[in-house]
């Protein structure tokens, strides 16, 4: 069993978090190995359906719409991603996108939109996606070029392209961010729910990546969307996107933490069982040094991830600094933990089908999506400078 260590004994957690983690761990160990793996689309659909049937997707929506909690419980989201990622990267992806793809609806959707989309997501009957990034607007959201212009009194017409969209090609709905022009830059964006079958929305291309996930470029050509599908008020798009990412950014760190824990598990197994020089790999001081560094970086990441989640759950309006620290440290640490663990496997570590090789491919994207490490450094530095200035004042 891949262990959470003593994490659940930390004061960040309540009884329901521990019960959730224990139930999910037992379910994941029993269920995930039997799910399909060969076809990425089929594999994702199977994982969404299985997570929904088991009730774990209820963590992605409020209790009023079939969920677990009155609002987002970020600690539950983080525990879920950590546990799933340690066992199956695609299961973590499937869970995360159900949350991210409907988070904006939960935060800013009308009651009608919440009733239409959220219960089916909780049951695993539909698949969600979050369509923010563009070729020239990834980290710089204010540079979005996709346009949404009025088309009569009750529709808008969307034109443009979105790329690197997770669940692109298999999602039933997309939360799409487009320029509506209320003000320059970030203040002139709005968000809309666009259903996959709406005329004018096509999948321009599927994107192959080093760790297979359903990813695509979306093309909008005069796609007519009801104004009633807008989230919040005109011009609220940037605020909605940032509020959504503020919740889910910590969970990316949790997924990285899960990958790192699995890598350390594999490294410990290797160190214990690999015989050489009249003993085992774990007898060598250099191997012990790698294992010790892994332990330290895993524990540091876990503390930052669950501190950020706890702060958000306590009612903090924003956890910009805490979430940025959690994501940056957890993803960067996980990259190093996995690299060391692969090194301890020698030639076996770069062999396709070996778990550490899979983890090596899985972790790389987490240092980029939902705010690259370089962007997190800017965010952290700005927050530090702001806090220093206010103390001096």
C-alpha cells in the first residue's frame, strides 16, 4: 500500500477527511487496476464513470447539487488527488477535470446553470472541461484573443481558438473564457458554458503529449451561445478564472505529492530488494542519501499543500501566496524525487512499463499547467514585496 505517512494525524484534518481518505484508498486499490488503460479516451470515460458511481466525484460539487459539502472543501480535493495520483495518473486527471471544469459554474453560475450541469458531474454521467489557454495566452490570461460578440438580444457569437484543453474532444461541456470588451486587458473578459454539440464548435486537432491524456485545440467559428450561459456579469471572466484557479492550484501540488510518494515507494522497494556487492542497494550510503532527500522534500511539500488547503477552508477570501508556494514547491520537489527514484532503478528506470518511467513523464506537465513554476515565483515575490511594504507603512 502506498502510504500517506502520518499526514492524516496532522491538525489540518477533521474526522471526515480521514474517513474519506481511508475509503478512497481502499476503493482505489481494489478498482483502478481493473480499469482500461490502452485507449486514452475510453480510459478517461471509464474512470469518470467509476469515480461517479462510487460517490467520489461528489467532492467536486456543493451538497445542494448532489455533492459532499456545502461548498468546496479543498482538503478533500487535495487528499483525493494525492491518493489517486499515487496509484493512477489518469484517475487523478479525470477527477481533477471534473472539479476544474465545473468550479467556475459553482462559483459564478446562475441557479439554472448549476441545476443543469452539477448533478450530472457528481454522478459521473457527463465530462467537464476548462477552456482558458490559447497559443499566445497561457500564463498571460489578459492576452486572450477569442472574441464573444452580441448576436441578437439573447445570444453571443464566439470566434477564436483554445489550445492545450484537457478533456478536449471528450467533454460534454466547456467553460470558455472570451473577450467581450467591457474594458482593456483582463477586465474585458467573460466566461460562458459551451456545450460540445453547439454548432460552430469543432475539435481542430488532438494533441499528443508525453503522458497520454485527452488534450485538444478547440476552434470556434460563429458559435452561438445563449447569454443565459454566461457566468457572472459581463467582464467578470478574469475574476472567475482566478477564483477558480485559487481553489484548484493547491490540488495540483497534491497530485505532485501523490506522484512523489509513489516514486519513493518504488525506490524503497528497489533499495530493499535489489541485491549487489554482497548486500542490497539500500545498504549503500549514496542510496540512503537519495532516500533521505526524497523524504525531506515530500514532507515539506505536504506541509505547504495542506496548509494552503486548510487556509482556504477556514474562509480565506484568497490564498494566492499559499497556493503558489504549495504548487511551486510540491511540483518542483516531486520532479527531483521522481528523478532520484528513477536513478536508483538504473537501466530499468527508463524502461517503458516500469512505474518510475511513467511517473517521470507524468510529473513534467504539472510544473507548467495552472500556472508555470516561473509564474508562481513572480506571484510569490509580489506577495512578499506587498507584505513587506505594508509592514513598513
